[in-house]
C-alpha cells in the first residue's frame, strides 16, 4: 500500500489470528493453570504438580519435603477409611478480646477448611490401632491456642484410658499470642497428659515436621518415647536470628535442622515421608501394639464410631 512518501507492507491476517470483536486482547491469551507447575523452594526447579502429588509432595529432583495439610497427612499415614475424628466441632474464641483476632480466626477457617490447628482421632496404621493427632500449617501456622491444647490433652487421656499408643505429627510456630497466658498454659497442660500416658507404660511417638518451634517444641513435641523427623525440618525454640543476636555468634549453616538435631541426639531418626507409614508400623509392632481384629480391618469394615474420643 502506498501512503504518501512511504510504502507500508501489510500481511493479511490468518482467520485463526483474528480476535473476535466481542473478545478482548486479555481474553485471547492462552490459558495456563497456575497449579500446573510448582516451583521447588530448595532447588528452584519446576515440578509438574501431578508428579509432586504422586511423590507424596516430595520434590522429585532434590528430595525437598513440601508442607502438607493435616488431611493430606492423615490420608498418607492412616489405613484407608480407618480414621475416626474426635472433637472436630471444637472452635477457638476471642477469650481475652485481642484486637482483630476474630477476623484472623475466620480467615484461618476459610483458608484451611478446619476449625482448629490440630486434628485428633483414632486410626489404624498397617493394622495397628493408635490415637493420632496432626497439626495443620494452613491454620495460623499450627499455633497452639487453648482449643489446640484441649484437643491434644483429650487425645492423650483417651489413649491412657484405652491403653493405646499415640502418634503425633507436630508443626507449629509456637503458642498463639492472641490468647496470651492461656495459650502458654497449654504447655503444662499437654505435658501433664503426656506424663500420665507415660506412667501407664504406653508408647508415644512424635514426628517433627517443618517447622516445629516455640512452645510446642518446649512441651509435647520433644516428650515422645521415640522422636522422628522429616528431612530438613526446622526444629527449635527461638529462631536462629534471635539466638545469634543474643549470643553474638554466627550459628552453623544447618543449625536447628532435623539432621543437626539427630547428630546431637535430640532426634532419633530422620525418616523420608514416603517411608514414614511403614516406619511407624514397624515401631508399633516392636512394642507389641494390638492389631485390629480381622473384621475391623479397613478393607472389611470401618472402625466403629464409638471409638471416637
């Protein structure tokens, strides 16, 4: 086409390239689901989301263990259809009138789909009957409030009364500051329940996951007869930056990791998530834990609802 002193060559558009009159440029862009690929925070590689799920949410390249919800954890550990939840209707309240706490609670419930930061109940693990509780990172980072402490205490009391072992998966940022001293009191409350369970000669296994910190570490998380951990989990009371500022020293690179604590004797073993169920079952078998009867096995029949706490 001739236009004044210049020639303009226009390539006719293919019909497939033309944008319909009722479509905007934004609408015409190809749709790529956000959840199709996941970026590993450790090795920075992109992982197909389906591959990550098939691998128990463990990076296929560097073995990084992604955080998972309590429900995902229960599905991995408990025998199919064996888990019976207890106290699922218990909810936290703004007991000291902390500003904006009601909104934070509502947001946590909406985000996680749970009423509290811990799920408790009974299940079988490769047929072995046990009480189990799992903390959830999506509910205020598993912080320990009064309801969290009450649910865990009830779980131990039920286990003591029924002579059952307890398996705990801990994950927490510590005590919930919005509940003040009442939150800190849960450290003593849960520890007392653990002691009564131990005095009855019963087994308690803890699995420390990333992160297990603060008041949870200073109470029931580190009181297990056997303490396991997932690879790379952050475990400690105060954060490394707080410790460095206090002692005025540079900490080792792997300080407060599961592997560091294993080498120092605070953790008995670091176990890959994909082997965790079989490891727990083996430990339960070594301690002569009762197996569910044949007609109670998940493949045949669900655990009766009257076993709930």
